[in-house]
C-alpha cells in the first residue's frame, strides 16, 4: 500500500511539474511575442524619424541653394552698380578736366 501511495504522489508531482512547465512555456512565449512587437515598433519609429530627417535635410539644402543663388545675384548687381558708378565718376572727372 505504501508503494502505491508513493507512486501516486510521484505521479501527482510529475503532473504538477508538467503543468508548471507548460505555464512557464506560455509565459515565455508571451514575453517573446511582446518583445518582438516592441522591437518592431521601435524599428518602425526609427525608420520614420530617419525619413523625416532626410526630408528636412533635403529642404534645408534646397533653401541654402536658393539663398546662395540670391546672394550671387545681389553681389553681381552690386558689382555692376559699382562699375557704373566708377565709370560715371571717371567721365565726370574727365569732363571737369576739359573745362
């Protein structure tokens, strides 16, 4: 009788251990799934941020190009105005010398 009780207790212990193992496995699976979802969301957020940064960099480069073009045009206008003023001053000086 004692052997039957010990065998039953051992069997019950094994069933309890198997149930715990299944619960542990389910918990581990849920944790892995959650971690995968978090990693996927983080990667998606990082990709979105990188895309936004690339768009902003492109817009900044375009703005810098427009500003450089405008500055070049203004410098050319100023040089033209300075040349015209110098030419006029030379003509005025020549006219004064002839008087």
